[in-house]
C-alpha cells in the first residue's frame, strides 16, 4: 500500500571526490495496436522490463475483453506491478457483457499506474485483493482495484459493478493504496450487497478509499449503493466513501442514490470510523442526491460524517433523505455520533427530508446523536422537512445531544412541522451573529431554549 519510491544515491568519497550517479533510465514507449492480445502482451512486457513504460493505445479503439487474464481470474488484464503509464488517447477498455465477471485492472502493492484519457467500462468485480485474506467474500473495485499507487487523468469509469453476499465497496474504483483522480467522470457505477444476512453493506457506488485519495475537477454522477431488502444492512457513500485522508476539490457529486429498504441509507459523500484522516471538500457541488430507506433509516442526503470532515465553499443543494414509515435525517448534511464537521462559506439550499408516517428531522443540517458541528458564514436556505402522519422538525437545523456552534450564518425560508429554522431537542447549541428569520411555522423551537433566537 505504500507509495513506490525510486531512490537517488549520491555517494561522497574521502576528500572532495563525488561519485557521479548513473544515467537515469528513460521511459520506454510502446504503441499498442487495437488488439486485446497486443495490450496484454504490452502490459506483461512492461511489468518485467527495467524502468518505467508508456503504453500508447490506438486512438478511440475499444479493447473488448472476453476472458480474464491468464492466472488472474478476478481481472481482465494482467496485474500492474511496475511503473506503467497507459495513454489511452480516448480508447475504451471494456468487459464484454457476455464474458465471465471480472474487473478491468488491478494495481499491486509494487505497481504505479498512470491512466490518461481512457474509458474503463463494464467491469464486474468478484474478489477484493486487499481484504479477501482478512474477510473472505468481500468484493472491491468493479473497474480498478488499487493497492499501490495510481494517478487517473481525464478518464471515464462507466457501468462498473462490485457485488457481494458479504460486503462490497467501490463500484468503479477501490483504493487501499495511494490515488489521485483528476478531471475524470465516474458515472453509472454500482455497489451492491446481495446477501440475506443482517448487517451487510454496500459502500462507495463510485469510489471507496482506505488509503490517501485526492480527487479534483471531476464528476461523480448517477452511481448507486444498494442492499437487500429487510436485512438491516448499510448502503452508504453512493458517490464516495472515505476511510482515510481524503481531499476533494472543485468536484461535482450529483444524482447518486443510496437505497436500503428496511436498512440504513447514508449519503452521497460519507466517511466513518475507522478513519485516521480528515475528509476535506473544497469548492464544487454535492447536489440532487438521494438516500432512500423505506421502513428504515435515511441518514444524510448529501453528506454524512462520522469522523473528521471539513467542508468549505461547497454548494449542497437539492439532496433528499427519504424514509417512508421510518426515520429520515439531514437532507443536506448529517453529523453522526463520532463526527466532527467544520462547515464554512457554503450554501445549503433546497434540501428535503421526508418520512411519511415516520420521523423527519434536519432539512438542511442535522446533528442528532452527539457529534460536533461548527458552522461559520453559511447560507442555509429553503430546506424542507415533511412527515405526513408523523413528526417533522428542524427545517434549517435539527440538534440533539451533541455540540453545535453557529457563527454569522443565515438560516432563512426553511420549513418544517415545528422549528422551521431550528429545532433543539437537547445538547449544546450557541449562536453568534446569525440571522434566523422568515422560517415556517417559526424560527426556533421549543420556545426559549435557544438564546438569541425568537419568533
């Protein structure tokens, strides 16, 4: 999992003598014809050759994989075990829908893959190279599984799947290694728990990372995380699930869906314990995502954090947490019991929580279970909480048992059954220079529980 380094040695000899370093090895460049056997042969040769290699694919070619790689049944192409650049030139590497199930690429612990302008399509993972010895039955990375180092630029991941009867993660990309993804589209990928036992999980419809990840200028759209009905299982991070230090910059995460009937549906962007690092989201948008858990628990439509998270200058809009006959919380953002969120300069607008015949809380922001929320200079506008036949509280913010500190925020035009602006059930909630007005049917509830907030 550690980054691969090439040491440079400078030896000082007695006196002033200096040993000159050997000339650096030059990257070999290979033009790969529009042929799967040629691509396989090129990867095998690059793995065994000294120094880095660049494989230039045929422009706009579709390399259709009809069988797994020899000696590697979980992968369509040979394992990447050395320093290889695949220059796709807008080519596609595709698993034939009629072929056996396998992911497209696997980067080993010694591998260092740079993937440029390549579409990875139709992969279907059947194993998890990093976790399978620890917990048999886990499936990871429908398109790529990276346990080494990976850099993805201007590429596309479309229609890949990770599916398991135990636990599945990373519909398109799973990265316990070190990864950078930039200017890349990750669309229409799926992570699925298909088992019947209680407590299974599907995590990261687009991307799951247990190692350091930097995601910049990209789009994660129309990805899904789903679990078997009535198993009390977890579908979370329909766009991104993070368990390590993660930086997301100027990225749009939209129209993703977590679906867990009778279970737990949790947010398009999520992190959680164990998570030694912080998830930092700067710029971009998290919008129009849905967490749906009929007869269960929907926890965060856009964002759910149960570890360390920073969100700065992000549009968080049009997200939905829905749970008919269940509990829905945090249409925009939900802070879990172990979560610590710093939210700054963002717009939390037009998010919805709906729980017909159930409990709905926190249309914009939700801190219900003992977490810590610090919000500064945000606009929390036009969020809505409804629960026909049930309980609807906290259109802008629902707070209970944890600590919420608000400074110079605007909470306006939000709506709920009670506490249109803020509903405080318990815990510590402080205001400092915030504008709370024009919420329906009231700004703060219960009356007198929030110093500085009236009406």
